[in-house]
C-alpha cells in the first residue's frame, strides 16, 4: 500500500482544520451568521484556500453537518447498547434510550446547536437535517407494547420528545440560570446536568409516553 506523501498529508490536515473550524462556526453562529472571515480566524486558512477545498459555503455546511451527525451517531451507539442491559419492561427500555440520547447530546453539543439554529425555518438545510439527524437505533427501539411502539415511532410524540431533549440540553445554561433566579439558588442542576436532574427530566418524558 502506497503511503500518502507529505504534501497530501498537509493538504488533508488543512482540509480537516477548515472543517473543524466550520463546525464550530455553524454550531455557534448558524449558517447565516457564519462568514469566511470567522472560519479563517479559527483555522488560519484564507477564503481562496477554503473555496479550493470546499467550493462554496453551502457545500461546507453540509460536510460540517455530516461530520457532526457522524460524531453524534457514533457517540450515541457507544452509549446505547440495550443488549448488554437487563431491561425488564418498556418503561426501562425507553428510559435507557433517553438517558443515552441525553448523554450523547452533552458529549456532542454541536448536534443540538445545529438543530436549533437551522431547524427553525424551512429550506434545504432544515430538509437535510430532517432526513439525516436521527440515529436509526434511536427510532427502531424494540418494545413489547404495539401501542407504545406506534406512539413513539409514528406520531408527533416522537419529534416532541426529541425536540424537548435537544432543547433541554442545548439551552441548559439559560434554563439553569433562569430556574436558579426563581428558586434563589446558585445553580439548578441543569447545567452542567446533575444526575438527579436528568432522572427527574426523564420521568417527565416517560409520563408523556405512558399517559392515557
């Protein structure tokens, strides 16, 4: 096997640096708020070099989004391994899935940030996210009750649950500060997310799933 030359390695390193900077910018500033100057400040590559590697801003966004989706899916699938768990009923199975999903959101914050920034208005980026930003293993959970399967796979409840989890984790700093002000505490345990706060949050979500 022929090893890549030094020039090829440098080229790939530059490409990855640009892509990494783009992920940070699109996640924190959104597509419309990101310009090539912002990306250059983070990675050092000027506009002509960025365009040499990625052609245009739209292509760069899609590749950045694909990178984030892959990171999140890999993280979620590492955390979510139901075959290794003793899950006695549907409630325990769904709790385990929700816990893994929330932990993956914490580990890959750009995932939730991209969803919130680009999922609020119609267009090609929102359409792309709708088609690609949900791990298959999170949808095709094995359950016993066909009614529950239908509710969390083929009704709006599926997207409500996902949206609530994304918003809860991504807006954690704001929510923590808001609740802390109301309760007079220094921290509400939402950011960083304390174990008891996560379990209480999942209890609320399970109530939605199993309500009559």
